[in-house]
C-alpha cells in the first residue's frame, strides 16, 4: 500500500485534469456538447463532473490543483461528492427495471466514477495538507454576500432595461438576478413580468461565474501564516548571528519582524521566511551552524507541506543551495551580489578613472560625509534622518525583503552604520545605511538622496566609506544585488549568441521601470567580487507563482486587500517556544 498510495493520489489528479479538458472541449465544440448533454438525461449518465459546462471545467481545474497540493479539504469534498455519484450509479445499474443497463456508456461512467473513488480511498493518507479552519465559514459568507451584491446590481440593470415597464417590483427583479447567477431558470411568473436584453443576462451570468470562482478560491486556499518574529525569537537569532554571522552577508536581514522563524531541533540553526500568496518564501542562507542547517530546513519544509505552501528560497548562496538541493529543491541563478574587499580595493588605475573623477568632482563641490553607528546618533537626530529618508523615498511602499531591514532607526539596530552626506552649506542631501555583516563587514540596507543632488553623489559616499574603513573596523562591504548580471556582461560581448542577445534586450526593456541594468552598472564601477545568488524551488511549475510572491514580498507588486477594519490581526506571544514541527524532532541538527 505504501507504494500504491502516491500512485493513486496522482491518478485522482490526472482524472480531474482530463475531465476539465473534456468539459472545455464541450464548451468549444457544439456537436460534442450536444452529445454530452444528451447523455446526461433520461437513461444516460456521464462520469463524475462530466457535465459539458464551463463551470464544471473550472471546478475540475480547482480541484486538480488542490489535489496536486495534497489538500485534505479537496479530498473530503471529492470523496463525499464522487462517493454519492458512485452509489447512485451502482444502484441504477443493479436495480431491475431502470433501463440504465442497456447503454454501454453507463458502464464506462460507472467504472470511471467508482475507480476514481477507489483511488481516493487508497491514496487517503497522501492528502495531509491542512487548510485554514475558517475557510468553510468564509466561503459560505462569500457566497451569501456575493449573491446579495450580484442580486442588487442585476436588479438595477433589469430595472433600467426591462421591456415590460412597471410589471415587476424590486423583489421580482432581485429574485430574477439571483436565479440567473446560480443558473436556475426563472419561474413562469418572473418570465411574465421581466423581459431583459441578452447583454443584461450575460452580465448577470458573468457575475455568477466570478462568484463561483471566488467561492472556490476561498474554500480551498492555503492558510495564511500568522506567526511573526517574537522578541524571544529575535534574541535567539541575534545569538546565532554573533556566532556565525560572518557566513552570509544577508544574515542580519533575517531579523525583519514581518518574517517567521523555524529553528532546528537543537536550536543551533534557523530558517526565516514569510508566507505570501501560498508560497513559504525564505531569504538568504539559514542562520547558525551549517551542521545544523539540515534540521532547520527539514522543519521548514515539513511545515510548508503540512499547509500546502510552495517552498522557495530567494538569494541563497551556492553553499546553502547545495544543502537545499539534498532536500529536493532545484536552483535557478538569479544574479550576483557585489562584494568589495578592502584589501583589494584601490582608486588607482585606468579601470577606476570614471569613479575617481566622479568622487573628485563631488568633493570639490564641497560635499562631506559623516559616518556613525546608529547607537551614536541622538534620538532627535535619528528622527530627523528617518523623516528625510521617508521624504526621499521613491513611492509610498517601503520595498525590500531579502536585502532590506525595513525599519530605519530602530533601537535594536544600534550596530548599523549611517552615512550622512551634506553639501557645502551643511544641508543634508543623502543617506546610506548599512547593517552588520559579522564583526568586520557591512551590507547595504538603505540608499536615499534628494532629487537635486550632484551626479555621482552615491559613488562619493561609498568611496568615503571605503577610504575611512578604520572608523568602523571595516574589512568588506556588500553592495546592491545585480539581477541577471551574467546576461548583461556576456550579452554585450563579441560572439554572444542570438538567444543571449535577445534575453539581454528583454531585460534592457524592463530596466526602464525596474533598474535591472543600471544596478549592475552602478555596482560594476567598484570592480567588486561577484558572488552568485540563487532562487531555490521544489517544482518548476511553481516558478510563476513564486515570482509573483517574491515581487509582492519585495514591494514591487501591491496586492489588493480588505480595509484595515476587517483584517485579521495577530500578536506573537511573548516568551513563546520556538516552533519545531513534531515530524522534525528527530532530524539532524
């Protein structure tokens, strides 16, 4: 049975996919649709969910997706509904005098439906992904509210277009709209008082289809993760960073408080992540001792599979990518991180001529840079700096997830380093903030400047930091991440192939909005060491979903949400125990 369970579960998914395809074909091909509709009447019946309609096709697709993610709610729904059909079909084929046994297609329908139910029962233990306990109530509320809203809108349209003026009251028009939305033929009374145009009926039917999709989504969606970083979690992560923080330049960003954390059973390693759109999105490498990484990764993957979240990692190093690969994750190179080593950096030479000229030009204009740890900045000054940073921000959204802390001036980040640039008149014109990277490194967190500043101002500030490294005991600096750096670098060289040149052109086009190429060129000026970073994923089919979740996490896409009054709130319990799934208790680490 252990060998047949996964095969049976997979068979149920393929059955639903096939039924969805056949239903879609019936929508597009009228002769096939007529045949299926004929075999759903009288003494005929068709396999489970085969109804020659777009609604059935959509339902089958939703159920196939939910079953592929091994959601328990989808298994319960299919088992109950398909089991009912199977019992009815068996009764129809065994009871005498029904006439159903005369048609060969009925035997095929019975075998397919009963086979689907049998596969569900055999693969029962494969469907372990938990749903949100609030889904049934929310789906029911969505259905009722959607019917009410659609009924009112439809009634308004009918009132404006009804050819039988004054024959129907509002209640008649409301019942007519609701009936159309759930595909119930209007009663004889409603047909006698309402004669709406075809386009009005089409709009009402479209609202019904949208409501059907929305109810399905709410009923089978994965639960949202409400656990955020607690004060105790933060203290434990800081302890791991003190011991192993020099391993990963992105380690300090694990302290973002909009992330959750999963510790290894020994507590010597942790994975921090956020759930966005059903994707459990981790960033950077695991924190802590590499020997304990497998235990934290196992715990994180176990939770993701329990809730049908798609696991993914943004910005993992090659070292972490190898360990994640042992746990079933595949890798895709995202780009490269620019790292400047102080003992290898110099402004001398022809290669640094452009940076050197920009630095000297800004310096002659009278600009100066002040370098301080955040803990050295008085509270009132920090408030002014935060206000300036907000004022200079490009857009209303604070972007960042994998390489941004998102909380400038927090008292807990006293070891961060602030660079303040003033012009010749002493007015503040730009800010750079760096987070600690081990004992002698910094990682760029925030970069803001006024609109009317000199060109080359950021280069001037970075060079000032590198030349005055002793003030903050600095040996290395991690600058911006250059996405798809190798494409820009190789695509511009002689001999680049047509595919690479085309890919470079596409990225150059999107760089007009997302500064992909400009970030690469801005980093390349310092002749850095390029460290590759990877996107890790479990299934290639999940990449589009992961890409959207990453864009949402980084702030490039803002998803519509309910008003703040209706949002679910969560406060992490103080002193809560670190979360480790029971299945991971015996894991390594």
